[in-house]
């Protein structure tokens, strides 16, 4: 599903009750009309069929790895309309970098 960038912001995000907030870069993206149609179709399927298992993937390539980075924490939230709240799809997944694999 094609996305277009609407906004980029530097913010903080809570990482837990007993942890400090984390500095994050937030990218607000919008689905293309065809992507929105595909998402609606998937939503209708899940609601109508009530499957035991449903898989939804998010592909988020990094343009470049930040210098000295050892890990990133990734959140993906979805909002179906401007009148609704965001709902979490991925909630703080950690990705570890292997410096040896990157030649470091």
C-alpha cells in the first residue's frame, strides 16, 4: 500500500511507567486512495469472516542507519479517519543492529 509523507516531527514518547520518555522522530503518513480501499476490504473481511488468525505486515525501511546506533524502537499506529483516535499496530518493537554486519 502506497504511503505519502504528510508531516515529520521531533517528539517524546512514553516507554513505560518507570522509564523516562524517549526522544522520537514521528512520521505522519497517509494511504493512497487505492491503499485505503485495500485496507477497507481487509477490514470488511475480518469483520465478516471472524477469522481465528489474521496477519498484518508493516514494511519500514531505514533510509540510513544513524551513526553509532545499536537499536531502534518502532511504533506503528493506525487512524482510520480524522475523527478517530490512533490505535497501536506495533507497540515499541526493538530492532537490534549488528555492527559487524554493517562493516563496523
